[in-house]
């Protein structure tokens, strides 16, 4: 019963967010100095790319790479558009699993309404009419798609004629995801090219086979102590977010520099579809700026006597292995 309940929570990620007006894909968004656009690149039609509209903007520098896994395992790359646009507008390229879906994917409350077509590499995408019935819903996406995003970005940075030629920082890579996507990010974080892990409204189950079944991610809690990446675990409060306990137990065993924060009166759905990603947007940017750009000013959101997030009464913050 507990597993079934947790699965339902993953599949309904995003169910508490109110509808917001749609903005065309080529309209730059985000509060950062480099407003970002959303596009589907010909060489990566299975994913959605968020990046600054002007890749030659003064002072921008090379863009660190973010690979993103969607909540509810949906293969729809614009599902988390406000949040990912906000990150990209601060000088990042964020690559979400799934092609661009219909406009309502960015605004409707329930992920079940915008699931899209399963990825061909996912467990759901590999099923046929003759496949045996399952007692769980197979994932429409796979953890391998985050690795695909990283591979593509590194190749584009090397390819003459690419708009990204020489413009990406291939030594600075993060994998992140919400709910089901967080399970996939945990699996992808074992890639030695990855230095940052972002877990949003998520955390691993004790049952590794259940993770494989519902998220197409081959990972277990036993693997977490061997991950030496910087990590952040963000959830809603224990009364409203089913992932709270899983995030707590994961944070307890990770070995790298880590932040654990949760926000009161915040559901499993988070704030991703609010303007600029809502309250979660600046938290993501600060953690990435700290660990991928080395900005110590950004670290003060989480650490020290002037910890700015700690001073916000709705937030509860802990750190470990942080100097």
C-alpha cells in the first residue's frame, strides 16, 4: 500500500499549481541578466533546451550544463518551463527530458493530463500489445535520457558550426529532477562528469526494484554514500509533501557537501509553474552558482551567520560537509 501511494504521488506531481497564462517559446523569460528562450534543437529532438536568447551577451561566459528529469516521469520537455527558464536566464543551458509538448503542459495542474508520448528508450516506450500486464505504471522516460542530454551538449560544444561551439563549460555539469525525475537524477549522478545533484520533491525508496519499475532508473540508497557530488534536497513540509521522508533519509547518507531545505505549506508539486519558478527558483540558482560557478556570495543563501534562506520563516535549512 505504501509503494502504491508513493507511486501515485510521483504521477500526480504538479497537481496543486494554478493555471498561468501561456507565453510563446521564443519569448525570453527569467529574472536573470540573460533572459532565456525554449527551443528544440534538430540534433536532440528528444529533449527541450533552455538557454539565454543571446549566446554572445557581454559578460555571460561559458554556460554550465544542467540535465533535468521531469516529475511524474512525463516525456514533455516544457512541463517545468518557468523554473528551467529562470535557471537558464542566469547563464546556464538546461536540457529537459522530452520534446516540447502542448502549451497547456506549462500551465495545467495535473501531470496526468499532459503525459505525452513515451520515449522510445523508456520501459513504457518499449512495451508492445503482447507485453504482459504490470501491477505498476511503467515510466515514460528513462534515467539514460539525462546522460543523453550531457552527451549532446559536450558534442555540440566541440562541433564547428554549432551555435554552442566553445560556449559551454563541459567541466561544470549538474543533473537534477523533480519527483520521478529526482530518482532518475540520482542514477545519472554516478556519471563521473557530473559534479552537482539536485533533488526536488523526491528521494529514493528503500526498494531498488520499485525505483527501476516506476522510474526506469537503476539506483539504490546503498549507492548514495559513494556519490561525491555536491547535492541539494528540497521538499515541501512533512504534512504536504510525500517525498519529505525520502529526502530526509537520502540526505542522512550522502557524503558530499549537501544542503537539505524544506518549505512550510508547500505541496509535492512545489512552485515550479509559478512565475520564474516561484520560491524554488532563486534557491536553485544560488546552489548552482555556488557549486558550478564558485560564487561565494551565492553560498550565503545556505551557510554562515548571514544565511539568507535561514532567515525566511517558512524555510528550514540544514547543511553537512560544508566548510
